[in-house]
């Protein structure tokens, strides 16, 4: 494999992973809030 491909794709992979990590954390927090509010209503 050409090292230039790795040099280009590695930062893109890191950025994509960081975005998924941050979005996942917010999504889990919103889901927990939703479930907590739903449990309080019943």
C-alpha cells in the first residue's frame, strides 16, 4: 500500500471517529433524558 494513501486517509478517519464519538455521546444523553421523563410521567 502506498504510504501517501495512509497519510491522506488517517486524518479523515480520525476526524470521522471523533465526530461519531461526540454525536454518540449526545445521542445517548438525549435518550437517557427521554427515558427518564417517560418514566416520571407514568
